[in-house]
């Protein structure tokens, strides 16, 4: 007759109580998003691209649209229209 702890094929008592050691989650790359200002309004710069004449930034802003209320607006703007806060 077989017996004793650990002979059931289910792992040690410690493993059965605490579960397996979790795998290390993959590292998340740093976000490219940066806080910025567009016409004095706080916005989020999420991407740059080379336009036909100059650099442009893809900006996400929360703006008040008359007759509609607050809205999330995404747009490409010339780099000259985007400033750093502070």
C-alpha cells in the first residue's frame, strides 16, 4: 500500500495551498503619450509624424462643443501649435 504526503501526484502541500509560482508578466514598454497644451487647453500628445512641410503631432483633447457638450477630439496639428505644460 502506497501512502504518505506528496505521493498523490498533485505536488507538495505548499504548492497545493499557495498554487504555482506565477510566470513573470511581460514588461510593458513606456507609453509614448505626453501631456501638452493646445491653445492653452490640456491635451495628450500620442504620436509624431513628418508632414509635407513640417512635423505634426496627433493630439487628443477634451473640448466643449457648442450644442453638443464635452467631446473627445483627436486631430493632427502642426508642431508649432503644441506646447509643453508649465
